[in-house]
């Protein structure tokens, strides 16, 4: 059976070889100013999804995203999507991916919570993404 796009990158459940990232990929950094997010800006975020295949790197992004949202005072739930059929709905071709309010902010990058916080803030304030 041949797979394309997301199916190919997510086949295998928790098989780390299916992740778009090499397990030894270096950490990426976000080139954005450290800016404060206001309560109103934090409240403007209604959905955050971490989409991946359930591998170690996808779980890492989920944990780091939870820390980033806590640092920023964002109250919405962070959903971790690991089901292939559900993930296909979002047209993600590389994983793990971070989606905020329906916009993919980054994909196939390893980011720590402080860089994810910068990325989310840059998106809310200026509409910037890494994709």
C-alpha cells in the first residue's frame, strides 16, 4: 500500500522513524524580540494543537507547548493530535506541527518553551509564523 503526504509521515503509530524530524535534530531558535503578551492577547487564543504521530519528539513539543502557554498565561486547552485520521483534516505534511487558532506556526522543528512562547507571541502581535 502506498501512502502520500501526512499518511506517509504518520504511518506506524509511535514509530519515531515516521516523524519528519531526525531524532538527533538540533534545537531551533526563534528570532523574535522578547515581548510581553497582554491578557487580552492571551484571551484571543481559542485553540492550540500539537499535531504529530505520537513519537518522542511530538510528545516533547506537546510538553514544551504546555510550558509556553503557562508562561504566557494562555487559558485555552492544548490538544495533542496523534490520530492519523484526525491529523489529516489539518493538511499537515511535516510533524510535529504547532497550530494556533487554525494557523500552522511551525512544523518539523524542535523548539523549547521559551522559543515557543516567543513564536506564539509574535503570531498574536504581528501575524508571524515559521512556516
